[in-house]
C-alpha cells in the first residue's frame, strides 16, 4: 500500500494490483475524517484505520459508485455513517452477488455486503469541513464526486480513466450525460484531481477529456 500526502489534510492510499491501481482517499477535516471509497475488503481498510487510530474525530465513509472495487470494504466500517447516491445503494443491492462471483479473486481480506446507510440525490454539504458531495453521472448513473473546497481538491471517482492512455473511462450512461458532468467540473474551483485508479492529476485533465469527446 502506497501512502501519499495531498496538500494539508488529504492522504491517498494506493493499492497496486496486476495491471491496475486502486485509490482510497482520506480527508482529515476539522469535525470529521472522510474515507472516500473502501477498496477490496478489510485489508484495504486496515492501513487507513491504523493511520487515524489516534484521531478522536468520527469518520464519515463515502461510496462514489456501486462498483465492487469501491465498496467491498464497507463492512469493515459498519460503525460509521456510509454515504452514497440513492441509486448506488439500490445498485449495490441488486448487483452484489454477480459482482462478487465474477471478481472474487480480487477479495482482499473479509468481504461482506454492507449497504450505505445515508443516501442523497443531488447534493450534500458539510459546512464545518467545507466538503461537498454532489451527483455527477458519467462512468455510472449513480456516480458522485467530492470537492474539498478548502484545499481545492476534487475526487471524481471513476469519471476519469485508469491512466493517461485510457483517460476516458468506460461510460455506462448516455455520452451527453458524461460530457455535461465534465463541463460542470470545468466550472468548478479546484486545481487537483484525484480519481479511483489514476495518479494525482491537475484540473487540465478535464479539458483534455472534453477535447477528446
């Protein structure tokens, strides 16, 4: 597990798998710790628990979308509030068995279904920490993004592809919906872009994607 500090309060945990990397992102806010996505199981979450073990703040967990590689560690954080889009909870429930059967070779520690216990449809805001969650359909219909307004860091889930050669991800919705989400990103105030699988990028990647659409 590679651990990378991002500005003052962000920490990126990157797990390397054959041919692909997987990111889990921690924001250590004033009121809460925020864990964005939960990886491949309990062993994906253990390093983050260790990192914040002496931190007395409560932890908020966020699932950016329903795909297996972003939710399998939920059960290891079942004592926390776990937030997602309303569609995400529904899609985890309906796709869990199929996703587990097809990808069980990637299980990293204990994996057990645990659904988000707080859902929203458009936007959710944590004013004490200046953390904004908002619906950004594109890679999937349930995709959300997280903006750290204090540090100008945007976590886009899988709306940015795995690497610079495949910077446009697989899109499971209408192309125009994805383009609209990219255009909305362009209007936002951030300079650092973090995604589910890629390296830490600059805002310019959004313009590059739009130029390729």
